[in-house]
């Protein structure tokens, strides 16, 4: 099992209505690609501010794949490319953390 974790930092000038469109884009992205085993979309949680806790991101996407091949198919899927092309101008930074689940 592989977990694909993506953090998005949207530009400060992105309006609330455009944030909602971005959220819908994230939801549609994972619905359209059958290789996604499980997915969760989030925003920073209301946890206590601590030196080690990063609340600076705008959205997170956690997607699980049954295999590396499923992940690789997801990355090159036309819906994934469509999402990137449509929303790229909205984010100032994106970071991806891929993990093999060991426990």
C-alpha cells in the first residue's frame, strides 16, 4: 500500500469562491480515477500552535493506492493532468510526500 500526500499552499489573492472551485476540483480528481483506493481531503486542523506543527498549508490530499503501479497510472492519468493545468495558477507551492505503508 502506498500513501500519496499532497500539500497545497494557495496564493493569498485566491478568492473564497475560487477556493470552493479548487475544493470541488480535488474531489472530482479522485472520483474520476479508479486507481485511487481511498482518499481524504483536508484543511489545517484547529490544533494548538506548536513549533513542530505546520498550519501554513491551504489544503491536503491523502490518497492511498494498492500498488506503485496504481500510483503511477494516477500520476499520468488525463484527469490528473487536467487538474494540474486547470489549478496550477492558484497555488504558490505544492509538496508531495509518498510513503510505503509499513504498519
